[in-house]
């Protein structure tokens, strides 16, 4: 089945509601923890406790599924983890295909996303927070691609804005949606006026240059 998406700019794609059962997923993310999915903890800038607290953070890693001893918890954890990773892969795969990526790049994407060594983080912004214009991970030899997943929309403000010169895009993504763009593009999270925005952001590094 083909994916529904919008090309907001040549290199900025929006995949609305790519996660279909978002209400279930969001409920479990808010309340569930296990051996492979952590409790909420404080999310600090630079991931160091002596820096600024942005909000809350919940971490998960596929390798830790092997530590689950409760089969019911393991089933729930697998649904949460693989629903998220599957949506990341499907959206970025479409993005890469549309930019001429070969099969080796697509295989690399899947392997990277399901890498047992990678720790994902779900982040919940505190009210009245924002993040000014910045780049994510940048490489001069390969492309880096930011995949941002938005899990809720019961907040005011907090839009994702891509403010790279020549690109002026601001969007409040629907729950269960993904926005993709080159990680070296300047982007910002607008001021959160009320409520708490919940997101997951992953930076994928390609094998070779794909984006012209």
C-alpha cells in the first residue's frame, strides 16, 4: 500500500498519521514501562544533569527485549517499539527512494533503525519550552537525515519550523505523523504555549551522498 505524504519542499516531507493506532500507542507510552522501555526521567540539554532541563525522557532499545521475563509486558513492549521503528523506516525509505537511493542504501536504513545497540528517546517538552534554530548531526562525507515523529497534538504552539535559507516551513504535525528533512537544515521548535508536546527524533546517516 502506498504511503500518503506531502512534499512541503524538495527535501522536506510530511507523512500525516503514518501510525494508525496512535491512541493506543500514546496511552502505552505515557503509562507503560518494562525491562526494555524506561520510566520517564528528566530530559536535559546535552544529556547531562548539570545542564538545562527541557522536559521528560523515556528510552527504549530493541536489544533489551531479550531481558523481558513477563510475556505480556514483552508483547506490549514489542508493539510499542516496532510500531515506532516501522513508521520511521517506511517514511524514510520513501524519502530516500524519491531521492534516488539504491537498494544498498535502503538495506542500510533498515539495519540502522533496528540496530540493537541504538537507544531511542521519546521526549516530552515542559510547558513554555522551545528550541531555537539549530542543526542536528552533520557530516561532510555522507548525508544525515532527521526523522521527527510527533505523537500528540493536545498542545498550543510548538510547531516544527524549517528555517533554512530558501526554505520557510512551519507545521503542527498531526498525532502519529513524521516530518523528514536534511539534518543540516536549520530548524526550530516554536514556543510551547500550553500543554506538552511528545516527540521522537532520529538522525539517519546514509552510506553515501544521496541528496543532491
